[in-house]
């Protein structure tokens, strides 16, 4: 276990991911955690992350210097590097020389940390203060034009640090720097593999649920709930029942794919609830986005509760369904401030926010995983690539991709257009370059067109392909023109009601990924 101490910047999660990419398990802890508590976890190493730009800023977070005397290897990055210099008796000065963004560094003496890395390379910096003298016993490894000490190490003490952000993509050789620290200085072993993750989780779930416990899981069609269910199925077999609510707002073939491929791959007991009519009736006449979302959420809960009651009734006498499987990921856990292992149900965005009074104990097999790890576990468990590599699809489905009232007819139009766009994206081999690709029907807008010899008066669709790392921010994807052309030609030819195709070129912010 490697602990990443979070000093409040955006970087801790990225560092934790990079550590795992080096096949060493990592967890994030807040800087406010007492050092004794960190050490009780018996970490093999501790990484101090970036943070505010100056250790002299009023209220800047700090860390008890006892951390440097515990005999545990420590690596400091950026702000963490300065805290380390300060805590170990070096000098940090506000030299007035600031470095932001791409900065060339010169490696003077590579030592262990920078071994084999080119003596001139570019890294990503973000700091105001500089370390001007390394602590005693530390060797200076690198400098920049304005920073006399940009990297140092004390190998016998297991300590090292760099002024830059090795975890970001823009820092050349960053992953190697991190690996040199983890493997060669801290002596961490490379045991965190996808095979181990799956096995460990299966064992843990088996223990949690016990030998006769029963669980249910709401499947959304997305990768998270599918992988969570697959893990639990491996742990407890058919004591797990999955519920899939088909609200009629799914994309083309989505429900069939879950019924067919998911069940074939996992052997899970699946209850599919056909609730299309119920949802469309409830949505009739509604155009306001928030109202649509509320209605869909409410109907979802009703349907899920009814299905759950049925499953309870059919459970063997003397047993109850006590566990609810959720696909919560590590970023959700970190963002909500950690929290204990299991608790009573809280709202879950993937299944539309289940109510507080469903009294279940939660089973969350993905609580320690990042999205990319979830996909790898899914592959390991034999889930088909169509599920594992699926783009995120929101709970309210196509209901929030029809601008205007949602009707069966409009859904069918959108389903056709969406299926063509997806097919062409796949054909171009671009699925994994794109984070998400909503296709939006402007159902209340019409425009004039000409097709064959006749005038048309049809609807526009909007293509909204985006790139992103976490959906918090996004950029519009620069799809090749020929791919866009094929999408446009096919959609206008094959979907009679659509006579115009447009591309959304708005980043997030200011636009959101979805239109509603
Ligand atoms: P926006 O549109 O706000 O969305 O940029 C960010 C990400 O969240 C997804 N999204 C949802 N997912 N239930 C979900 O499960 C929802 O109600 C919901 N609304 C938005 C959206 O598709 C994108 O990936």
C-alpha cells in the first residue's frame, strides 16, 4: 500500500492512478489525517501531492514533520517537494521566479530517481516558491533556469522529490520517475494486477454476504453496474438477482444486448421489467428538462421497488434479500469524503436515486477502483467488449436527448440516427478515442430541405462527440471530416424524418455534455 496525501489540489487522484499503473496499490488520504493514523496503515511509501503554490500562503496546509522520521519512504511532488525540503531542514524561498506549464529541466546527476532519463527534457511545473538548498544528506539531481533544486534524493533514507508534476501527461518520463521511486528507492513490489483485483474482490464479497445471504443489483446497461454484478455473481452465484428496468428510453438493441450478452457471459439471473408504457405515459406532454428527469427518477424507483418486492416474495422461506449491489467507483468515494465500508442506501446516480427507506446493506465491489481498472476487470471476467467499452449513458437515457416532448415516434427516430452514428464511429475505429457521443434530436425544430425532387420539412439532429477524462470537463472531439460525412449522409438518407445533421463544437464548460 502506498498512501497519497492529498493537499487539496486536483492531482491526488491522478497520482493514485499512476501508482497503480506501476502495479502498486495506492489510496488517497487527506492531509488532515494525523501522521500516526497514516502510519498505522503500514504503508510501504508515502507520496506528498501538489497543492497550493506556496508553503508561505496563509493557511497553506502542512504536515507533521514526524512523517519524515518514521523510516517510511517519502516522495514529494511540487508542493509536497517543498514541504519535504522544509520539514527536513532545507531551504524554501520565495525567489519571485515563477514557473507554470511546460518547463525544460536539466539533469545534472541522474542518481537512482532520474536514471536513464535524458539530461534535457520538458516537465509540467506549477509553483511560485523554489527550493534553494537541499536538506542535509540529499543529492541535487536536476535544475531549471530559475530553480536551483528541481529534484533531489537520499536513497539510503528512501526519500526523493521533484518540483514538477510527474503524474501529468505533459511531463516527459513522468511515469518512469515515479517507478524509480516506487520500485528502486522505496522497494515496493509489483503485485497490483487486474487478476488479483478481481480475485480479492470476489473473496471479500463472499465474506460480506456470507453463505446464505441474497443480493439484488440494478443493472443500467453501463459498464460499472455490469462489472459489479459480474463480480458478485462469481462470489455468490444465483443468490444474486439482477433487475433491469427497460424504460423505453434505451438506444437501439441495448436491452436485447443486456439480455443476451450479459447473461451469456455471466450466467446471472436477470429480471427484465418492461416499463416502456408506464414511462412514456408519465412523460406525455412534458418538455421541461428538470421535470423530465424527476419523472424518470420517480418512475424508476416505483418500478424497481415493485420488482424488488416480487424478488423478496420468491426468495426461499426463511431468507431475505438483505444486500444491494452498487457500482460506486473510487472517485465517488474520494469526492464524498471517504466514508465507512458499508452504510444504508444513499442515492445513486446510475439507477436514478433509489429512496432512503430501502433498507439494504450495500455491496460495492468497485469502491477502490478507477474507471479504467473497472474496464480491465470486466474484460478479465469475460464480459463482451460492447459492454466493457461502452460509452457512459445517462440514467434518463434518450429522454434527455430529445429536446421537446418525448414520444415513442420521436424515440424511434432518434434511435435510428444514434445507431448510425455509433456504427460509423465503430467502423472508423474511434470508439476508444471518444469519451461519449450523444446524438440529440431537436424535435420541436424543423428546417426546409430538398431531397430527390421534393421539398422536405424535417428535424435536425446534433452530433455531440466529446473527449474527457472524467466528464467534469470535456472538449468537443475533432472527428475526421470523412467520418462526419458518412454519418451525415447515412442519417439523412436512412432516417426519413431527419433532413439536417449538425455538429456541436462547444467545450464543457460552458456547455454540458448532454443537452438537457
Ligand atoms: P453533463 O451533461 O452534465 O453530464 O455534462 C456529465 C456526465 O453525467 C452523465 N449524466 C447522467 N448520468 N444519470 C446518470 O447516470 C443522470 O441523470 C445523468 N445526467 C447526466 C452524462 O451523460 C455525462 O456522462
